[in-house]
């Protein structure tokens, strides 16, 4: 027993002596140049090692007095003052030594260049591992012990400072307390990896990130005959207690679920994915399946039903929208990247939201099915107070889309029950204000250029290749007190030429039908149109929203027109629109033209002017019934519109019985400057104006201002200024009436002279021959 104690004591003393003597006798720093040379030959950069030292107390410890690794551009990747290699005695005695690289408080710099490459990814030279195997085994090589072949490697980075720089975005962010640990990295046993950090940093101007995150992973390889066969991989990432704040845009509080779980296996040919699951807030997305180098992917994914209401906790601005509803998705991906096939089903159930201008919350249910390079179907059902809309269709090919759809609403769409439309401005504006947004035309809000807004469509190859075919069938649409009933139309597009055909709808008691085609390819879009209106009530239009009619006339409008033009900008439309057609307004009434007053003024002004030529008119007056609201059976005519000017050469307004004076003649209206230029004849075909009679000698001239006793009074006038503020002129009236009156009076005077001359002759004859010729002249 005593001998055994002596032996054990001798061994311990020998071991302790070795621990003291070996570090003194062996200079490990002599290997420093060989290590640096070997590493630098196999990396795109440089490694610098400080002095190496050895300590055998408790473990085999190789200390490094400083380490610095730079990339090929001499940027520091890793720099540390306290680094070491440690090897526990137990791992040495087991024949499989575990060598761990340990760095305390290093600084790690990750740089993303402007072309998107990371400096750490380009450190290792291509083929470095293969070239290392071909190294000559001659003199000068360091002979390793046999147990080094079975060595395992570990990495321990403690309390590191991680600096990330993005040259493209000019960002630089720092993460303190970064920790990374790899335990037992080898090709023969389970490798464990841990990464964790306690963040307290700012990224960008207003992004704050604070709290812990952790990644735990393990890799278990299977080696047979020195060849890698397979490996199982498990990973868990957790950031539940991480707080993220991006101003008022995004706020993630502590405790909101944010974690990821991965479980699978891989071989040299395939990846078997048992499960990859992500949890964020109340969302859960799960992916399963496999990927084979030859067959490609066979993956399935599913997003469990997600209640969208709680997401206002993350995005504060959503609180105002009061989101509700459930969204879900599932699908699969199959095939190689060159022949990828996929399928997805997206559903939204009872999705609703309220906006600042919404009076009520519409409810949307949607069902969308996506297959490879196509939307096999989309069904959207929208409902709300007084509203219902259904949209269904399909889309073939995302690169050359062929879209078919149908929009229907059997109950109609009453947007006035949904939307709180802004009240129309009551502030008066001048013509310049309306045209330029300000009186001087230099300030105010710039006009929108709708033609330029189409440039992205013209340049988009997908839009240029799109073919569209759709139908619209809506019971009614009502917005801002404007109601359209029984709206049907067909919408088509090909080669950026869009057409609206079969258009038919009811509006203000009238029926509107027509077609419209536009070519979006030119810088100024070209379009043609054909429109027919039958019985539209202009009074209802004025009372509703179409205030532009209030200064013209009201009644039941019917017209047919064909036209063409270019540009979608309002001013250009007025200039370039070319239209011809005919119109008819029944039960009409002029709103700013008092025809009776014009007639009264025309006659009064004219009598005063022609009295000098026809003294008998001096002091005469004509009584005209005052009736500002003169009504007309019909106002008709043909018209043309070109260069912003509308002309109706055969304008005719036929007065209703005992309700007004007819209007005939030429009318010209400027749409841009609101100018008005007419050459009218007011025709009193119903003899509402009391006729003016003159006595010439023994004769009476009945209706002296007209061409004949029973002829209607005609008053030629011109009207100028603006059609919103007309200016009648009666110069032509006086000239015309003077001619008519002078002619009638002259004729009457001539007849009077003839009559008197005849009577004088008779009297002279009687005196000369007595009564011998009695009865000759009818006496």
C-alpha cells in the first residue's frame, strides 16, 4: 500500500513537474510564422498573430497575445486582444481532443459593398481546401500527433462587438454583447451551435432595437467509409422579448411571439424538411417537404388563419382603420427552378376596415387560387349598407397577361351611404382661378399631367402584352347625389388599345348608350367615341351635381354625336376634341336668357331709332307680356365641336303654345373662354306681342313692324360676351324693322295718294259733264 502510494505520488509529481517544465522547455511561438503563412496562402486577406504561449494548468491552453484578420481591401474583419486555443485533458485522454478557439471581447466588422457582397463571404480562396491536400510532405513540415486526426474544433466568441456597414445604403450599425459558440465541430459527431445577444442599438434615424435574441442549432452527421452520407439539422430562433420601434410606423413590444423552428435532414443529393415553422404575433406559417437536386422541390406551405385585428398593436396607424377579419393561405411548390410549378389558395373571410372618409365598414370575402403562371380564379364579394359588389375572373400568364373578369351588382352601389364626400366649395372663382389655380396663373397647385402619368404603362412590357376582356353589370351606382341605373358595358384591351363598348345606362330619367376607344401608346393618347342620349333631364342634373348646366338651359336632352380627340388633360381635351352631331331639348327653358325682355328691349330701342324716318312711330309703344321663364316645345339643331368651339348653324327653339317667342339662327359657343356669338331671329309666331298699327291718311297699316298683316313679328338680334353672362345687341333689330316699317308705310302712303288722285279725277269729270256719266265710277 505504501509502495502504491509512492507510485501514485511519483506520477502526480511527474505530471505536475511536466506541467511546469514543458511550458518552459517548449517554445510554441516558434510555430507562429508557419501558422500565419499557411492561413494567408488560403485566404483573400491577411492574418496577424501576436505572441503564442502555453499553459498546462487545468487544461492545455495556447494563448494568443492579439489576433487581427483583414480582408483583401485591408478592412479589419476580426481584431481581438485576448484569444486562445484550449484543449481539456479529458478530451485528450479519450483520444479525440477538443480544440476550442476562444475570443473575449473581439470586434467583428461585416461590410456589405455597393454591389451587395459581404466581406466575410470572400475570405476563403476558391479551392483552398483542395490545394492544402496537395501540399508536399517534405522537410520543414510540422508533424502532428496521431490523436490530432480525431480532433474536434470548437469556437467561443464572448461579448463581441459586431459592426455592420452597408455601403449601398450608407448605414452603420453596432451590436454589443454578441456571443457565438460552436461546440464539437466535426464530421463524426453532433455539433452544437449557439448565438445570442442582448441588443440595445439604433438603426437609421428612428429604428430602435432592444432586448435579447437567441439561436440554438445542432448538426449530426453520418459518415461511412470516410464519406459523408447525411446529417440531421435542428434549429430554434427566439426573439420573443426583443423590442422593435420604428417611430409611429411599427412597434413590437416585449412578449410578442417572434420565433422560428427548423427540423430536417440533408444528404449530398437532397434536403428533407420535416418542418420549418415561423411564429410572429398571432401568425403561424409552416413549410414541409423536400428538395432533390434532380427532381427539384416538393414543398408544402400553410399560413394558419390569421385574425388581422390584433395587428394594430404592431402598426399603430391601423387602429384608425379598425381592421377585422381572418386571412389564410396554403399551397405547394414542385419541380426544378427551370420548370417550377406552384399552387396557392388565399382566402379572406369577413375582412373589413374603416377609413377617415368611410361612414360604414365594408365587408370583403375573397377566394383566390394561383396556379403556375396564372391566377386560376379570383372571387371577391363586397357588402355593406346599401352596397353589394361581386368580382370574378381569371388571369393567364404573368408575363403576357390575359385577363377576363365580370363585375356585377344586383343590389347596386350607394357610395353616399359609405363615403363622407367633401362638400363642394362655395367660394367663387374667376376664370383665371379655375384655369391656373390662382389669379396670376403662376402660383397655386400645379395641374396634374394625366398623359405623363401613363408613361409607366407604356414602358411596361407586361402591360403592353396584356389582353383584357371584361363585363360590367351593375343595378345602380350613386355617389355625391349622382345616380346611374342599369349600367352595362364591355371592357377590352389589346396592344394598349382600350375599348368600352355596349355601354348603356340610365341617368336623370334618360338613357345613355355609346362606345369609347382609346390608344394609350402615343404620348397624347388618341381616342374616338360615339354617344347617344335620349331624354336626359337637365334640371335634375343641375339640382344634383352638374352645375355646369345651370347657366345654359334645362329640359329633356336627346342627342347623337361622334367624335375623336387626343390627350386626357382638360385644357387639351377642349382644344383637340372634334365632334359632330345633332341635339334636341324638349320642354326646354333658358336659364340666363330672358327672351321676352330681349324682345321688349329690341322693339323699344328700335322704335326710338326709326321714328326719325317714320314720324308716325313717334311715341308709339308695344306691349309685350313679361315672361322670363319662356318655355319651348323643342330646341333643336346640328352641331360641330372643333378647336374648343361649338357651332350650331341651324339652331331652332320652338316656343310652347302661348309660352314664348321662337328663336332661329346661328349659335357659336367657346368651351375654353365661355364666349358666345349668336345671330338669332326672335320670331313671334304665336302673335303674343300686341301688333302695332299706324294710320296713314284714311288708311290703317296693321302690324306695321311685320312684313304683313298676319305675318309674325321678326326681331333679328345678336348675343355676345359669355354664355354664362350673355350680352344682347339690338343694332341689327333697328335696321331690319326700319326697313320693314318704311316699306309698309311707303306702300300705304302710295296707295293713299292713288286713292286721292282717283277721287279728284272723278269729281272733275262730274263737274264737266254733269250727271251724264252717272254710275260710271260706281256712284
